[in-house]
């Protein structure tokens, strides 16, 4: 499912029906990174989107810089302010 085609529609509901997410909400949780938001939607199986993001941060799959998520592919990178 293309996240950009479903911005206002519910595109994912957690297994326990506790949380529902529209495409727009997932993009917001991905801090505007549309490519990462699509990857989140493609990967999520039962849990909340926030859980996947926390795991990705912990495992170094993404880093936060200037209030945006940057995908690293698991490669350790060092970001320095200039």
C-alpha cells in the first residue's frame, strides 16, 4: 500500500485494536521522512508504529538530527553540528 495515496485513511490498526494510524499520522511519527514512513508501514505486523521507531533508534537503523529521522541502514554514523 502506498502511504501517499492514503494520507487521511486508516492504513494500519494494531493487533489489539487499541491504536489506528492514517498515512499522515505515520509520516508525522516518521518526522516527515516519507520513505521511512513507507518502510514502517510495510514492516509493521501487530505492534504500534512508535514501538518500531523506538527499536530502530535503539538498533541504530535511524538517527535523529534536527528533529528529523535519517535512515542509516544500521551503519554507525556520527553527526556533528557545524
